[in-house]
C-alpha cells in the first residue's frame, strides 16, 4: 500500500493544503492547523463526497486509543473553524446525522483512498522512532527521540497546569493537549492518566453545554448526590476515563499520579473501596501526593466520616507546602481553599483556637484572602476584639475591595458599639 504524499500540495475548495507544514493558505492568508486536525482533513479529503463513519475516523485518527465521539466532534469543530466553515450551512465539512462526516468542497489532488496508510499517516511518531534507530550510530536518532520526548513532556506539563486551574476552558485545553501527546505516543502513561482525570472533571463539573449556566457546587459528593454522574453522557465519559486510567496504571505501576487518576475515576463511578485502594497506593508511592490525600479525605466525607477526613486534609496541606516550589501553578489556586476548609472543620467542632490558627496560617501566604480574612475577623469580633476585626476588614477593603462577609461583620460591630 502506498503512503500518502504528505509533502504534496493540494486544494480543498479555496484552500491550498500543505500537510507537511500543517498549514492551509488562501489568497495570501495562512493558517496553522494542529496535527490531529490536519490528519482529519487529509482523511476526509482523500475520499471527497463520501461519508466516513464515526468509528472509522476514530480508529484511523486514534489507533489503539479509547476515545469518544466528543473528541471527534471537537476536532471537527476545530477543522471547521480553520476553514471558516459553518456547521449550519457548510461549504466544506458536512455532518451526516448518525453516520459520520464528509468533504463536500471540490478537492484537487491525486490522493486516493488507496493511498491512505493509517500507519504512515497517523502514527508519524513511530516512523520518527524507526528513522531515529537507523541513524542512531550517527547520533541524530537519539537527538530526534529526545526532542520528541521533550516535546511530550512540555505538553503534559502544560496540560497538568491547565487541569489544575479547574475552569471549563482550562480543562478543555488539558484534554486537547493530552490527546495531542497520545496521538503520537499512545502508551504515554502520564497523558493517559491526565486525560482520564480531565474527563472525570468534565463529567462532574461541566456536564452542561457551553454557554449554559455552570453548576454552582461541583464537588464529587455533590455530583454523586445530584445524579449528574449517572446520565448516559457522563457514564460514557467515566467509562472511557476508567479504561484510560487502568491502562496508565498498568503501564506505569510505580507512578503515583496514574493511581491517583484511577482512584478519582473509580470514586466518580461510585466504587469507593477500589478508589480508596488506588489513592492509598498513590500515597504509598509518594507520601507528598497531596491530590490523592485530598481525594481520600473527600471519600471519608462522602461516606459520612468527617472526623477521618480532617487529618487527611491536614496532611495534604503539609504536602502542598513541601511541593510548592516544584508545583506553584498547580498548588497556588487550591492551598488557601484547603486551609480555610480545615479551619472551618475545627470551627464546626468548637475548636476555635485551632480554627483561628488555620485562618492566620492561610493569611501568611495569601495576606488578602477574603475568606480567611472574614472568618478571622468574625472570630475576633466574637471574643470582643472588635477593633482588630474592624482593622482586618478595613485593610482588605482598602487594598482589594470590599468583601460582603467583612462588610456584614463591620456593620454588626458598629451596631454593637452604639
């Protein structure tokens, strides 16, 4: 079977397509296209006018990787965006309901279906490895392999940083980055585990369509109670996440993150005992696996044992402290949140001194944190230190803007002083 001529320049509608450069051009305009999106364009354009089924596209673009229709839909959306196409009135890519997609624009190329070789078109990473082996004695092969590995590591680092921001856009970016790595390295355990975790967050936090109001409460326990992890689309995402995470753990059994991703996935599926075992394995491998410690605490809360959750949260906070220098982007958004949660737990058990100590600890590293400031001010006011409470809130308002809880406390102090 011939390989597709990736160096060949050809046309789809008004666009000149340069697969080897991953670019399309039109009337002096040039646009870069992601590798996976270019692969999709080449696949569709090689059979113009023919409907190519979802399953066939998935098998071709993600060989050996378990992906769903949502992944394909995102790639199609990116392709349409690059081509300036409209899904409601397409000129390039048409959706054929319940069947697949097809190119409807004229294609000027000698590329034929018989030219397609999935191995050559869609596993170029393996081709690079093979080429590298041939020239290894000259040293070039090792350079190529190292370059690819460095690139994958960089993409994974970016994906993890995006994931830990816990916004819809960042989570979607993480999914795309992980899938880009897996397109070249299907057995990359870090990418498999990362993609699994991002899919779980997608099911828990953002099951609603883009543009619709997001859920205001998004913890795992709340998602399980609400039933939104039981919808067909959520179950499909979670089952795919489990397959990815199980594979990651098999490929890299000594890596704590693969077990943490598996534990998160199993917990979202309601398999708490198995989830706990996976998280405990992660902590055994890395005592500073703060994410696994938080997830273990979350499981204790879900199963009605908050007294067991608190020491786990404290251990997680200490682990964050130790890991902050290496993981500031991932830890910074959540360390204060965790510290306040710990303070609130102590306060709920009438351990006011410990609660105050935790609020003050948060303010050492996040001096203008609104939550810690208002809670500390409330404790101070309750024991009669009204001037100190008022000063805390005044400092916050002067430097960062008014905070509703602090404003309430100051108003109450004013009434008490009258």
